[in-house]
C-alpha cells in the first residue's frame, strides 16, 4: 500500500537535512567550491563522501565488497565483460550506492531526517536554497526521493511544485513497446543532485539489491530511473523529478556542445559554471564514456515492475509483457486480501530486515 504522509512525519527543511558531496580525495578544489556555494546561500555545509576510482587491480575488490553487503546484486558481480572505458561508470555507481547504504544504516546515529546529495561539479544558481524549500518541496509532503536535476523529466504535474510525480501508471514507449534494448533513451536520468527521506530509504536499496541482469555498463541513474517507476507502480515509494530546464542547479562537467547550448539559452547557468568550475566546464563527463559500443543494454529487470523485458530468439529485439514482477518480496503486503491491512511502514521494516541480514537470493548467506 502507499507510503502515505502521516501525522508527525517529518516535512523537509534544510535544518533537518545532512548534505553530502561525492568527491575524490584529490578533488579538493571542486569540493571546496560546492561548499562555498552552500555557505553563500546559508545552507548546511556538505560532508565529503569519497568518490571511488577503480582500475584493473581494484575493480573486482570494490564490486565484491558492494555485493557482499547487498549494495549491488549478484549479476553485477558476475558481469566482467567491460574494459577500462567503463571504470568511471562503475566507480560513480558504487559511490552513490555506498553512500545511500551508509545513510540508511547509520540513520539511528544521526539527527538528520533528510539527506541532500551533490556531485562536486554542482553549480547552485542564486536562490537555490529558497527554491528547493518553496518551489520544490513545499507541496511534496509525502516525498521519499526528489531528483533536483534530470534529463527528460517525465511524470505528472504537481500543483504548487516545479517537480513532477513519477507515476507507475504512465507508459514510456522505449520500455513498453518492444524496441531495441541497445539504444534506450530513458527518462529522469542524472544523479547530480537529489534529496532522500532516510526513514524509507531501505525500500529503494532493497530494489537495487534485487535487480537482476544488471550489467556494469548500466550506470546507477539508468537503473534508478526504472526502479523509481516500478516502485511507484507498486505504490511503495513516492518520487519526484525536476527537469533540467526548470532547475536552479546545474552540473558543470559537460561537453563543449552542452556548454555552447547553455551559453546561448541558459546564460545564468553558464555564468555560474564559468565562475565556480572553470576547470571542468565544457571538458566532458568524468565518469561516463561515449565510445563506440559504449551503451547500456537495458535487459536488467527491477522488482515490482509493470513491464518485464524478455529477449527474442534472434537476440536482437526486446519485447515486453504487461505484468507485475513475481520478485516482489512484499507482495503479500499488497495483494493478500485476507490479511490485515499493513501499516504504511510495514514494507520499510521488511526491507530493513532483509538489508540488515543481507537476505537475498544471490547472497552467500542464503535466503532465510
């Protein structure tokens, strides 16, 4: 059932938010730049969460450690069909997932009800903090996850907010009409800046851990986009998205083409990136590759999804069937008409127990 806003549930405020900046240890200038921007807007300063740089010697250790903690599924551990072109994608994905895992595991030891996560190439436009409070979060009392900067934002309009609600009843053609799995243009991508409610974070992490056929070429934002859609379909999680053209933040590690577009059409964003990240602006992504063949094959399957991908015999065409995934560990909480209606937090508690004991099919500990 829906994780509905209840009386006493903490509404968003910067005062109850811990800020984290994902940044490499050697990227002190970028980290300091984001914190200076936060300081100028009287927002909480960010803590550094270490970025992960993988190479041929460290990648398997990093992935194995994440899989052992049920941060990534077994399919991610088994997939070794990548070259060094993908090390940035893997490192970025693991850094975000390990931070989310930390936020969920340590929430009883910290006072923050919310977490705001930023990349260290973030540019905060003037009035960003007030914009988040008044134009984004004020109307989103039940929000669990809010992506503050997305490409191809997709969802339903929310009165009183610039954000759109991710709606599992909608249909994204590339996911549901049998198009090729190779060139899928997913909605709601990028993870440059987002806000998460920590008390329900276990459900999101549980879904990541149960995603099957996840290739390392598929970055965390691509899988996240599909997971948030599926969780909305199952009425388990409330997520929202803000289109990049309406956002008061930007990310500056972009290509020269994007830099030219911003200069022509988004002068405020162009000026902010030029001021705060001149060493990164226009020099391309630091993690994702655009090399030949550098694409994610979207044959991963997330739990709770309305559409389940299935490949044909020729191996070239992706077809889908409308059905809910059977890999729903909380299915009985939703469909068992004879059971007592669960409280909204029952699914959260169930997911927390699974994460605590790492109770997933791929775990060496086995399913208990």
